């Protein structure tokens, strides 16, 4: 599945999606498309997140967990004191990385108002290979502050 097909439904939902990187950076885009990384953007495969254990925040405030939900792949924040009212669950939109060493995930965040734009952010966890097995691990930004609520943003234009 091409990235354009994967992202098309999200692009139609978001007024923030406009011109693409190629409009201003044709040489860079052509160079990137010729690399292996360009083929490493895509959908999260069924079962890809199965069996990954939660990863605790260094400050003990809770843990992040990757998994499948009723509406597709999810990332969850589970507070340490099992307060179900404070559990946060967000949809994962797509993955970045071939998965040979690791694979990062991107979540779609919506603004508080109905007309607010949507933004993509790196999720707090990634899947890391350990030989033939895989485990969840804190993403580099979350290793610095594992209780942070928001990872670095990605723009739709730069993924086009």
C-alpha cells in the first residue's frame, strides 16, 4: 500500500493538509523516494503489536502500552494507581521504519474544537528487535521524559 493511499482518508479529514514537500523541495523528495526508508512508511500490520508488554515511566507515574483495540492499533497511558478515569488511549495512524531494528508509530491528535486542525505526533513507544523477538521500548523523546503527554510533531506535508 502506498503512503499516499494510506494517508488519503486522514488528509481529507484535516484542514491542515495542504501543499506537499515536493512543491518546495523536489530534489530532496526525489532523493528520499529512492531510499529504503521511503519504503518503510506504511500501515501497521495486523498482530504487529500483539504481546508487547507495557513500559513503565521512569518517574513511576504509570506505563505506556501498545496494542490492538476495537478500532485498530492503539497506544495507551495507564496511570500507576489504576485510576481508569485517567487512562488515555489514542489511535495509531501508521508506522515508520522497516522493523528490522525498530519501528516507530505515529498518532493523530485532534484539536479541542471541531474546526481545529489535526496533527501527527510520534508515539511514546516503539517496537525494538532483539534477535527474533520484539519488545516495546520508550521512543527517544520519551526516554528523556516518559510522562510527557506529547511527542514531536510531524506534518502531513512532509510525508506526502
